[in-house]
C-alpha cells in the first residue's frame, strides 16, 4: 500500500504528533508498505529551524525507509493564536501543491491538531480521487476556546463548519480517544466511520532503567525525589498549579519538581517560580528524542497535568504512555475521564482533582513517604504499558487504511465503464 501522510510535526521534533506519526510509519515500512510524509522544516516549539535544515520550498530525505518531503512555511514560535494560525495556513498552501505533483497514492492521511493539514489532505485527496483518512488527536477548534485563547465568535463558528465538512468528507476517522468519537457522533458524524485507536508507546525504546547519573549531575537532581513533568508547557496543561504546589512543599527536603520541555506558558512559569524564590523547581529545555528515556529515568514519579475543562475529560496525553513504558508511577491531575479511568483500571498511579494544588501536594508527599506504594504503582504501570504499545496502534491504524482502500477498489471495480 502506498500511503501519503500530511503532518506539520515530524522528527527531529519531539512532540506527541511527531512521535506517533514517525513511529507508526516505521512499522508500516517494516511491514512492506510505502510511506511518504509531507511536513515542514523542523522548528517546533521554539520557532527556530533545527541545525542541518533550512526553510526551503522543497527538500527530501529518507528516514528509516520513510520518504520525508519538507516544504517551506511561515515559522512561528508556539505562542499566540494569530502567528501560529499563519504557520498552519502556510503549511496547507505549501504542502498541497507538492502532494498534487506526485502520482496518486492508495490513501491520503492527515493528522491534527494542526487543523489546516487536514484541509490540505482533503483537498489533495479530492483532486487525486483518493480516499482521505483523518486522524483526530483533539477537537479543534473547540480546544482553542477551552484554554481561553479565543472567545466564542464568528471565526470559531466558521472553523467549526469547516471541521464538520472535513468529518463528512473523510472516508474514515481515527480518534485517539472514545470521548472524541462520542462528541462527533453527537454532532451527527456516522459512528461507523470512526475508529478509536488509543495512543501508545514504543516498547523497544522505553523500558525501566536506573537513574542516569550523568544527566542527574548535569541537572542537579542527585539524591532527590523527583516529580517530573515532561511535555508541552502550554495553556491546556494548567501548569501554574504545579508552581503553587511546589510553594506549598518548599520546606520538604530532597524534593524536586522537574519541568522538561517548552511552550507558550514556560516563560510565565519560570517567572512565577523566580518571584516565589522557589528552589525546588528545575526547568530544562526540550531534549532530543533519543535522550528521552534517560530523561525519564531521572523521575521517581511522572506527573500528568491538565486544565480543569470539560473538553479535557477525553484527553489521553502521550506522556502517560511513555511513563508507563518506563515503569514509572503516575500522578494525574486532570478532569475525571478516560485518562483517570485507565490509571484506576490498571492501578498505574494516583489521580487527584485538577487545579487543586493542595490535593496535588498531598499526593506528592504520599508517594515520597511511602516507597512501598511507589514501587507497587511502578510495577502496575510497567504492566499496563503492554496494553498500549505503538505496535498495536500501528496495526489497528493499518487495518483502517486497508479497509478504506479495499472499499475504494471495490467501488471502482463495480463501476460500469460503458456508462
């Protein structure tokens, strides 16, 4: 099968979208399929081109058998709605002509949250007369309103109309959570075209390991109990509450809150920590993908935090599955929903109410002061990882693609050429 995939994020970027698209594509190639990815010059989230790349109209490389085509886009830091939207739109206009210049693939896939990548995918599929499959990692533009980045207005309502149009035109929709499917069904998207394929972790890369002493020394976390938040520092995460928690626990000895990553809220978080003169918080920059298992090894507990908004009941952060792969106990502060259900079902961690620094502080102390509990949750977490592997996700996704292409071939075969 010849698969064309449109995504604005791809390695060497290390965010969730880049990782899942790349790791699945590697498995598809290993299974004998052709995969072409159209993306842009790596720059997320700092808005700076990675070393070795240029923001050119066209550049091509092969990554583990995947044909990767990079197109020129407007480069913007992951901050601010207007500039980021310009970034997304520029990708749409650059990616579509390149995709149209190549022979018809068997299927065209586009992934969100970069909404306009999906628009480009549909447009190319329509002109190529190829089936279009849409992957939904979250509900956009609803997530814009959920984080308070934009109030409900005419623009949001128009974007929602485009969103519903894409759902109608897609031959199949792959949702990363059940809640996403439920939302779409409520808005009259046929349930039969929606497959729920939960995110996963590459078990060949993530596994329990002892603390990396070189990194521990470099970042100053030796001999400390480390609560690690690793991921995007954005508006959706509500991370200012962790700063308040750190303030509550500032007198606790040998306790460090480790923030790894960047995002729209990072500078504000660092300023907040500085103003409070908190010495139990360490911020470090995003690390290369191949270093992430070593970074995770610094943590005693993996913290997953989300803003208290109804939309986030269905969010399943990818960091949760990476932490499971590392055999780390989870600490989830998020609205009750799919993430908390997985943690409670598997016993992989502890859940507390979102945006509640006191409850979060108590949970941190419980973990720190009860090594038996910590180890028990770690064991359950590692066991749970086997239920959410990238291999399973890739296989299930491939089944959707094969079903769509088979349906398309059957339909074309049944057309009477004499008509």
